[in-house]
C-alpha cells in the first residue's frame, strides 16, 4: 500500500501568530506531523519528518506538498510537543454515569492498556459527536481517563480549518489562526477515504502512538490525553473528489 499521512500540530503559545510550527520534507508534513493510514487524493504530503519546536522565521513546508493516494495506508510516525493551555482552563467533566467503572475504581491508569482496540461505537448520526465519543472511548476504556467535553462552539472553526487545509497544507489554517476558536493543540487526518475511516482508523492510529519518547512519535496520543485539555472540537470537510479532511482542536 502507498503511504498516507496523519498529522498533528501544536501552537507554542496561546496568542495568535506566536510560536507557529513548520517543517519541511517528505510526507506527512506539517508543523509537527506524523504518518497515518490517511488515504488522500490529488496531493501527496511530504514524508515523515522529525518534529521540532518552531521559532519565528522557521522555513515553510515545500509548496509542492501533496497528500497520498486514496489507497495509501501507514501508521503515524511523527508528532509535536503541545504547550499547556492557560491555568484557568476548566477541568475535564466527570465520566458519564453510564460508563462502567470496572477496573477504573482506582482512577486513571498511569499507562494505557497495551493493545487496546475498542470496537467502534454505533454512529449517532452526528459526525462531530461520533468523533468526540471515539476519543473519549479510548480515554476511558484504554486508560480510565475522564471524558473531554464536546466543544460545540469550536466546531465551525474546526470545519473551516479542514476545508482551508484541503487546498493548502495540513494545519495551515491553525497556523494562520484563520478563526478565533482554534484551541491550543490540533490533530489532523488529511484526505481519508471516508468519515467512517477517520473515526475507526485515524483516531485508533493516533491512540496507538502511546506515551514515550521521542515526542515526535507520540504527540497525537499526548494531545488526546493532555490533562490540561478539557474540550475537543471535531471538524470535517469532503473535497469534490471525495477525500475527507478532519481536524480535532483541543482546548
């Protein structure tokens, strides 16, 4: 199978335009990025690159960057460090009452359960809710972490990021701060074959990175489990040729 890319970006600071991230190289490329089972059409992202802490004046990604073909599939490789949100960020909400506590009576696990691959939940018919539920499924079933709240007010911005990036480079909208409710960290699935593949495959690959070092290899998981994030907004855009771009903005 050909390669595809799943990318993650983090803003090194909470003010627009401060500490933006960029990298150059071969697919997947972005600010801080990783490879993933992300089938993409039309373009091919630059290959996996080691993420680095961006500074003002960092080189921009190559102009000919393009996503991989629709049949490409590969596990994520690189990621990036995520600065914490402001100290007054709201704490995560408690687990829903319908979540079983078996095995989680002692609170969050220090490490995720090895090889945790929970079956995809039935769709609610609300794509953004399905995305949030899948992230929380990994958090709860694989590490006994409380759920993130659905950041509904950030979803329009997340949708805008997905559409904007689809004609440029991954994380371009987040980096440019094209809308105010961008959050403090972003994971991205560029050009997948379907929305269902984003939910089932892309998010699983992000979680599978797990904790550890170097950070470039674990950043998506770290975004999904960062204790200072309390909310997530999922955004989607489908290109005219059917490729799905999806972002998850963490706040």
